[in-house]
C-alpha cells in the first residue's frame, strides 16, 4: 500500500429527486512509474491508480480505466443523477493491489 494516500470527495448534502449533481474527487497519490531507482540502486515498484469506480446504492455510476500516463493526485469531476436518498461509494484501485474507498451520503430535499 502506498503511503500518504488520501481520497477526498465533494458531494452535495442534499438534492431534489431526479436532479443531476456534480461530484468532484481527488486522491492524494504519488504515483510511481516503476522506472526510478532508490538510493541503493533498486527499482522502486510501480504504484499507479489504474481504475476508479463510483456506485450509488449499489448501482454503477462511473467506471474509469486509468492509463499509466495519469498525473500525480488524479482528479475526476462528473455528473450523476440522484433518483433517491442514498450513498455514493468511491473506489480507487492501485497497481500494487491496494484498494482505497470512501463514501458520502446524500439526502432528498
């Protein structure tokens, strides 16, 4: 697991039923290409976020395959329809097998 990884998401606290909302996500992740060497000359293992998934109440909203050229601290902004109150779950997958997850609830109002 990469050190210092912190997922952050911004979701409105409430929305009208059927409203499209904007969701913003950022994960603090250094991203390591696997081509650099440490001070002892050993190759630093590759560690890149390779997939991002967002689900709402168990239904997939977005599923992104991230390519190796992605920058440090990947940022995603997208719109999602809110049919009912519930919870968004955000998951980032790392090449090293680590999975980072967070969630946010939204109310109908």
